[in-house]
C-alpha cells in the first residue's frame, strides 16, 4: 500500500474542484502511525488467542469433516457453508477453503485460527487508516482508525473463529475502496486499478455475501466525494468498472441458488417468520437504537439479540419512537454534511450500505442483530465520530477555550477504555459451555440464551436442568416451533412419547409445514401401540405430499401390528378385553364343573 499524502483531501474545500493529476509524495510518518494502529488492534484482540472452538465453530469447523482436509478448490464451490446435518445454509466456499488450510497447517488446533483472526484484525485496522487518509487529514484518519482498531463491538468477529468471514470481507472491501479513492484523488481510475478491484470483488463475494455491496460503495464515493465533472459524466466513466461486477453478482447468485436452493439460504430468525417487508421494517425499528448504542457506547455486549431481550412489533408501536428519532437524526446529519463535510456524509452512507444486507427489510436473515455484522459499519461510524471530535477541537482552539485540551484527553481515554473492554470481553468466547452459561446470566429474558444453554446441558447429560431451560425458552417465546420440536425429540429418544406428542402438536399449531413433526407423531403413535392413529396420521401426510416412503413404512408397521392383534386398536382394546372377560365369566357360570361332565 502507498501511504496517503498530507495536504488537500476531499474533506477540505480544495477537494470540491478538479482533482490534480500529480502523484502526492508519501508521508514518512505514515508507517509509524500505521504501526501504532496495528499495536492497538493487537492489544485489543490478543487475549482471544487463548480461546478454543466455541458456538458455531463446533459445527462449521471442529466437527465438519469437509474442513479437515485439503481438496480440489472447485469442490468447495459445490457445497454450502453449513454442513448438511445443520441445514446446509449460506454459501461461502472460499472461507471454508481458508478454514481447511488453517486446519491442515495448524494440525486442527484452534490457536492457528485465532492467530489468523488477530492478524486480520490488525491488517483491517491499518487498511482503514489507509482509506481514511484519502478522506480526511491524517490526524483525523488516525483517530478514526484507532477507535476502529480497539472497538469492543468487534469482539464477536475476532474472538469467535467463524467471525473470520467478517474479517476477510472487511479486508477485501477496504482494499478495493482504498484503491479506488487513491486513483480518484490523483485523477481518473487506471485500468490496472480497475482490474485489481474486480479481482478483489470476485474473491470477496465467494468469501462472504456482504461484499456484494461494493458497487454501491463505489457509487456513493463517486457521488459524495468528487466534483471534478458533472454527475452523469462521472457515473458514465464508472460504468466500465461496475459492469464486470454486475456480471459477477449474477454468476454468484446463480451458483448460490443452485447449491443452497435460494438467494437467502439461511433459516429466518423466529421473529421474522412469515413476516412481509413492511412488517419486518417495523420490527427493525426497535433494533436501530441498539445499532446506535453498540456503535457509540458499547459498554454492554451480548452474544445474541432475540426476544424478549429485544421487543419486536410488526406494526406501529410507541416503542418505535426511539428508532424513528435516531433514523431521522441520521438522515438530517447526512443532508447537512453532503456539501459541508463530505467525509461525514460518506461515513454515514458507508454504515447504512453495509447494514443493508442484514437489515431484514429486503430479505429476512437468521438474525435480528449480531455484533459481528457491525464490524464494517463501525468503520463509517468511527469516521463520523473522529470528524466530529476534530471539528470540536478546532472550534475550541479557535475560541482559545480552556476546554480544548479535553478533546484529545477524552479521545485517548475512549481508546484506552475500548482496548480494556475488548481484551476482557474476548474471554466470553473461550468455550461453548462458559459462553452459553454466561449468555443466561447476561440476558435472562433472551429465549435463545436458555435454548442454547439447555442444549449444552443435554450434552452434559443433565436432562432435568436442560428440560427446565427449554421450558423457559418456550415461555419466553411460545410462538417459535423449534424448541417444541427439539424438546419433543429428546422425550422421544428417551421413549417418553406420551410427553413428546403434545409438543409435536404444539409445533404444528405454530408452523403447520413441518413434515418431520408428522413423521415423529406417527412414529410415537407406533411406539404407543396406537396403530389406527399411526395409519391415519400417515395417510393424511401422504395426501398432503409429504415423505411417502417414510409414511408407507409406518403404515406397513401399523398394518402388521393390527393383523397380529386381530385388528384390535389398543386405544379401545381395554373395552374389548373387559367385555371378553365378562363373557368368559358368564359362560363359566352357565357351564357345569368339569368333574360333573
């Protein structure tokens, strides 16, 4: 990377005129400042090196045989991100390939993965410093990058191994945008730079789907940061870079649909099931204040954000006022800074564009909010914060106010607090057991915390405690079928089908389209010797187009049992038995004793 030069930038008045074609000289101090950024990132993330495989790491890496050997590269493009047994969701072939390389060279040790995560964190922080240097003066770029390097909201992406996908995506996007800004600062985009950006985009979309927003970021940068030609002329020049990316997007989506069966490819969050776009937009209004809190004051962090920790309403509700107010303030700030401070408007637009893929408005995802998805949006937020602090400091210094010293002191304190919070929070992701137990302590009203902890307890053979946790999860979110199904499966495994059947039926009441629930009900009816009921359940399921082979097997079993028992259904068998015994006693009373015959 070439270090950005000190001098006029797009954030200064001279940037509104045509960009000079002369190449700026590199700043000799840039390397030292970049090293300081890297050290801050390492200080905030190094404690994660003690972590193991936690949470999703287990299924995607530790217990995923596809990751445990290096195969032909094309094989990775044929498979989903999640293993088949976990739902075969999402599509990130190059990340799975990267995990395979780390597993083989690291001998399956989690340390190898965590070392890569820490190095990627430092590289991304330095890359952001490089990008910000094309937007604002170097002192502001350094402050923004320092806040970004130590930001506590990054912990989930850094300390949890599978967060590595976010880190690769960040490095790709920052590198591509930085290359574009570098050339545009010097004049027009060079052909070799365009080819490099397209190559980065091609690798990025197959690493993590969020990289798909790169064309939007380039358009936003062109519209907000430069004034060297009319808008349509600048967009016309940009089309030569955008068309190859559009083709790549089309190919990527076609392969993704072919492999995982859909564009989204993820199981929708329980709060988003069967919700339309407008309903999802209302739900996300309650998430917007959490975005603001996590980006600006991340004192309290959580591993999951689900009801009832987050209140969700799919129609207008008084609780939406905070989200609407924050959204309005953001739009107003954007409008005010479009011409006065383009770097601020670009930072706001950067965050908005990168939040769009997980906003759940256009497409429902598997999360309401996840801290790892704020890794890249936090870069834009920290750029805005740094610009605001610098503007305040300049104003106080111009007024010769005694408070001017408070700005650098407050900035240093914020960076230090960020480092401390990040380094201590990394321990949360040490292992699954401690993480799930802490989730319940941190967010006792979060149904998913009890759901995850109950699953962990079942694995530890603490069935009674696990059952209690899952009943709590059901009480906190009774409208989600997943916990009913899982608890019913546990009862069935323990041959307590009398307890499993009501749960399967509750799951069907919530979500009627559950073929596995119908199969399980019929299987339980077989186990309870309810032959006629098992046949009826299977015939109805076959009529509804469900798994014919499984249900025909159940029907055959039920028919065999009915023949063996003279077609007597045990649900009414007691009546026939009582009647038969009564007839026998009556016949015995009428017949003479054997000795008198």
